[in-house]
């Protein structure tokens, strides 16, 4: 039981490049989330998926797209990376669709955009 | 919009002593959830404790307890018998009922000194 896994752990991009961050959970959770964490700030929600086949915007969705590929996997895509997207990205999952349950976090992906 | 404020950017405590971390929040909701998450140097986000606003009794988890003051919109975390492994960033978080958008404070960096 690995919980929530994220790949890659670290990535360097040049401005304008694209990439997809992968997230998978093996806990049969309904909800999945993508957050970003910037220095001196708490986590901010980018997008979430309350159930397979649905996605919704969070607090800071601009510049990102997501795909809930199946119940296990939730990917985050940067179509044209910008230096402002340099951050640590966390994926999380929770059992319920409503978000009331505890969220379980992955180890994070550190992204540097030059 | 809900906001979460942690007014103590850094704190330190001697091993075996007790420390209290502060958190205030702003909301017009009557029912909601409050959380404390721990982020050690590994960056993994770990749930410490959770409080449901409709429960008057303060939540406790072993050495961790909260002082939930709903009228004052205050949610402080008390760590008793501090251990070196408690050294981490601590984030307070708020979530409305039946909503997936969790809002985090900026965090408090706690150092436990031997």
C-alpha cells in the first residue's frame, strides 16, 4: 500500500516548455487534489476532482489543466511553463466526494522554471 | 472567501515542554472543518488533528490537543511533552462543509531543542 505517489520528484523546465505531473493513489479514494506550495505561504488548491470523470477549479487554476484518467490517477499539465509556476506541487486524495474526510498527501514534486 | 491566519512564523520549545501554536480564521459559515497538518523536512504533509465545528468538545490525539473557540474563530494547537521529531512546519487549514476547497494558513515553523 503505497498511498499517494507522485512523479517526477524534481523537474527543471525552460520557459514555454510543457510537462505533465503524475499522481496516483491506491486507497480507492473518490476525491483527488492538486496544490502548489510557495515559500512563506500555505498550500493553495489548483484543481480538484470529486469523483472519476469530474474536475473543478480551485483557488489558483490559471496556467494549468488536469485530467482524472481513472479513479486512481489525476494528472496536472502545464502547457507553457512560466517562472511564476516555480513551486512545490502536492497531490492529495480523500475518501469522500465532498472533501469532508482527511486528505492524504503525496511527497511532492519540486518544479523549477527557468 | 475564507482566510486562515497563523501569526507566529517561527517558534521554539525545549524538549519535554509544552508549546501552543495559534490559528485564527475568518468565515461566515456555521459548519466547517478545521485541521492541523505537520510538514517535516521531508515535505510530506501529515494530518495531526481534525476538528468539526459542530462538535463543542476539543479534539485530542495523544500529545496533541486543540483549543477550539468558535465564537472567537480561534483554533490553537497544543503540543505536550515536545519531542525532537515534532520539529516541522505546522499548517492550520479550514474547509467548508461539503466542499473540496481547503484553505491553509502560511504556517508556523516549530523547532524542538534538546
